[in-house]
């Protein structure tokens, strides 16, 4: 039975409702919040990208299910292509109209932007509608785009977003920062709002190791029990290494220990990935490539694997972000490998003994890292799973985000 609501809170995301990033993070925070607390309805506005858009026949059913959880869903059209800046202005205007109606009808007084792009939209709308502004997971996305060469420092996109990041940081009453480096950046900016360090959290009740799924998936893909599965989960290119770079690194790991098998799940071209692995020198019997899988099945595939790979180049700006997948890997009981300087996770990897840290996966001498991988390969699996899961609950448990969300909703600002 749905409880009587007393507050309406507006949440905006440029990610689609069914995007794994939104499903795994902000949606879970709201869901768990309403399981623990009463008296809040979340009015969630999402831009629906074609790749994650529900069919018309599914929308009403999804809305009914969300309403039972205290979430009112307002899907919005995603615009791209030519004249993008003008299309974004139109999107902001239409979003403004819908949020204005919601504010008036439900007496909402605060708005939460999920990630910085959405928070920038919310900044503009909050100024006009006099809504209290909150930013969940504040990151300097403009710096990512500049360092990866996607945008130049002189480009209009970079300058606009950089300015909006600054304005949003100073206007928000409460910001969550995923790393100690982000906290320091905000403190150096002398922002007025409250800052909470909250590494991106995952639902550790959902992401649990399953022996049944491990056996089923390994049997389905005919993977011998002695093979050590190295999982790559997610995209290539952009703010990640490309397919060729990851494939060449994988071959170096295989040359060290030919028990390693590379299991890749990615929305990138499967054919392109298979070609990259083959050209790097891996035989077809040493890797498997799958298209993206439903969010509800991710933990089963992680359970089937033994270690997770995070393929983020160690550029300076990457100390401000927190890879979601690390929380997922650890929660399901597997360690990870990544480059130094990625979030606070290089520190956690060594302090909690749950990961292998590289200076850069392209470095010539990786003997030290290979030996650490070998220790994980030979360690007692149950002992390792427990240590990884303990680290996940401590550093990435969903309670961290839910507690901050409670503060944003209920504290006086």
C-alpha cells in the first residue's frame, strides 16, 4: 500500500530511465530511500535516448510500477544532430515548462540534478522558479572532454559547460563529490553549499555473488573451469581506451598466464571487438564478446568472472570520477585492475588488497602487476570474495548515497 506523501522532490537526468547508469545509481537511491522513509514522491524527468527508449506499450506499465515505489516518471524527448545548441535550448525550455507545472501542482521546493550535465540544466531552472538546487555526483565533465581531446579548450561546448559547472557549484546548497580530489576542488572554488564525499554507490543487495549463475553462464559459453575470466564491462573509446589498446593489453596478460580468458560485454561493435582481439594475437578460444545485456542480469555475468578490468587512461582529470563498475565488481566478490590516479580507487585497491594498480596499461614493465594478478588467481576464492564484498559495502554501499539524499530532502537550507 502506498503511503501518504508529504513532499514532492524533482529529479532530473539526461540519462534515460533504463540507461544502466541511471538504473544502477539514482533510481536505486530513490527506491531504497522510499523503502526506508515515508512521505516523499520523486518526480523524475529523464531524456529518453533511442537506444534505451521503452516501447509505447511499455510506458504506461512502467509508470504504474514506478508510482507504487513513490516515483512519478516524466519522460522527455532527446534531441541531437545539427544545430545542437539551439536544440538544447529548446529542451531546457520544454523541461522548464513541465517542472513549473510540477512545482505549482505538487508544491515542490527543491530540485536534484543527477550528474553535472543535468545539474547545469537544473541550475538555470532553479534560478527562474526559485527552487532549492542540489547536485548529485558533481564532476568536472568539461575537463574530461578537454583532456581526451573530444573538445578543444577554445570550443564553444567546452566554454559553456565549464562556465555552467562553476555556476552550478556555487549555487547548489548541497553537492556530492565522488572523490577526495573533487572535494578539494570544490573547497578551492570556495563554494557556499555543503559538500559530501560520496563515491558512486551500488546496491550491494542486488549485486551479490551467485554460484548458480557462475556455473550456468560458464556452461552456456563452454568455458572450462580452469580458465580465469577477465571481465571487461562497458564502452570503448571516448573517455576510455579504444578496442585496439585494450586488446593489446589483454594479449600481454595472456602471455603472462594463458589461463586468462577475456570476457567482454559492450555496446560497441561486436565484430570490431573480435577483430581487435584477433589482430592482437588472441585465438578465438581465448575470448568471448557479447552485446550489452539487461541490467537485471549483470550480477550473474560478474559472478561468472574472476577479475574486472577498468580501462580508463590515467589523465589528471580522472581523479575526479568514480567508475561505477568497481562497486559492481567488488560487491559480487571479484577484484579489479585499473590505472593509478583513477578516483580514490587506486588507494582502495592497495589498502583493502582488492585490486591491481598499473601506472598505465601501456607501460613496458608490468612484472610487478602480473605477480599481483597471480596472487589473486591462486588465492582461496571464498576468502577473496568476502574481502572484496566487505570493501564494496564499506566504500560503495548504497546506504552512503541514501543518507545524503535524506539530508538533501529533509534538512533546512
